[in-house]
């Protein structure tokens, strides 16, 4: 086991009705004027936004509304939100939504107290020194951003999607009521399940030696989500399955399943190129296409690891390691298809002529490689895109 630092400072309020405590929670922190970021219309139609505002009014907390965050959150929106946050002198940002709203809120929090464009942070050209505190009322289980130190933003001018990790991105608190996810569509529920699994598998398939305890935690998260995902898609108001998925979302991306080893999120880098170029591609759907293809591309570099995954997660009984490894990858792909996910990039309307462009975006115009079992440069990345076309 390698040395590690495990830091999870986010306070989680989990369970039924917890969103009704939001005024009290924020008041206890002493924040006086907050910005509320949310997505399109769902939190308005559901009545959740009005409920939150009533709770804030009860505790005399001022607020500024900043709605309209899109999936794959945009840099243009964040830049406008930063201007508003500065002009209004807000001291806290509350996200109401899922990963996209949280990512937007985190970047806004960085920009509000640093006189540097936030894209410089994403590109590694500058390092922030502080950020406004952020909290969330979670409405979708997927990204795990509620407990992670990461945020992702899309620059439409460059068609580039970039992540930024920093301890400044950690939420002060996360309000997690699984009931708020009942109205999430079957497709988006499935996308969330894939994202949770991918976050866990990215840390499981590591270049480092097996770490038994961390492995078993990861395997437990995967098996729980696989079971709960099917139930929630068939019965959207099943509380226990929704609760399992919501808690797994947090655990999959808060560092727990990476303790004792390093990870590189190689498949996420591939997917960021895809959904950065094609904004209509849901992140989880892109991962569902790419993960099995990546696995078949690299598995021979660690057959025993993929065989362990097949046996412990998917119940494969094959004694031959290589056959078991391939069966496990096939079962992963079959599961994704069974919950309504695509299996080929072409299903997104992507033209085959654009694969060079995707590989170019992923490798930053052939200036970087991605760590994996096989180092992924332009040639390897393009071959993976071609294999799942």
C-alpha cells in the first residue's frame, strides 16, 4: 500500500426531508448573502427552489439567483456568474442540482475571489489561493462532485472540456435526499450509474499493486450500484435503491476507493474529448461506450487484475485468467446496454471523419500522453475511438 492522504471535510446531511433544513444549516455557518446556482427548469417545476427560498427567508438569509446552468457546464456562464458574485458581494454559493451545477458553482467560487480568469486554472496556467465556500442540495446521483475535490468546465470557443482538482473545491456540506432523484429520467439515471461505476473502476484499474481492503471497498460499491441501478430504472421511486446510488456517487469520487494507490482517470480523459466536441453527449453515456473498449485495448497488460474484477464483481467462474478477464469486460458492456446505454460512438451522430479531431483534442494537439496500462498517445487514442465507432 502506497502512502496517501485521505481528506473528506464535507459534512453530509443524508436522508428524507434534509433539504428542509437548508436555512438552518447555512445560518449555523454564519453566511449572510448567498448565490444560488441551478440548472434549467426542473428545480422550479418540482417546487424545490421555492422550498429552499422559503427556508432561507425564515432565517433572513439574502440570496441572488443564478439559474441556467447547462449539462457540460460552460465557461461563458461561469464568467457571467463570477461578475455577479463579485458585484453582489456574496459570501457563499449554494448549488441546487447535480454535477453540472456543482462544477459551475465551484469554478464560480474560484473566480469570485481571484482576479484571474478561471480557464487559467483549468489549463494549469495559474493556481488559485482561495475560493468562496460552496454547498449543495443534490438532485442527481452521478458525478460525486458533492464530496470530490474536482470540477469540470467546457470552453465552447475551443470545444475543450477540462477538469481542475484542488482542495479549494471541497464542499462545506452536501444535502442528500434520495427522494429528490425520483423524477430523474431513466436515461439520466443510467448515465449516473455508469459515471459512478466509472469513477470506481478508474481507481480500481491502477498501475499499482493490488490493495486488498481498498479493492474490496471498490468491488462492494460496484456490486451495490449494479443491483440498485436496475431496480431504480424499473421503479424510480424505490427509496433504498435511490439511496444506494446517491451514497455510492459520493463514495466513488471522494478518494476512498483510491486509498493506497494512484489513479489517472484515463477513460475520463477520452470522454472529455468526446463530450467537449459534441456537447449533446451525456458524460455517462460516453463513458458507457468508451470503458469496455478501453478495457479490451489494455487488459493484456494486467490480465490478473481484470480477471479479479470479473470474478469479484460479475461472478465469472472461468478458471483461465484471460478468458475470465474478457468475460468480465463483456458483462460490463452487456450491463450498460441493459440499462439503456449506447455501445458505439456512431450512435451519438459522430462522423467517422471526426475521430482524428477527437484524438487531437484528447492529446492536446499531440502534446500530451495519458497514463494507463498502455501509454495513450494520439495513435492509441485514435485506435480506441475507432474500435468503438
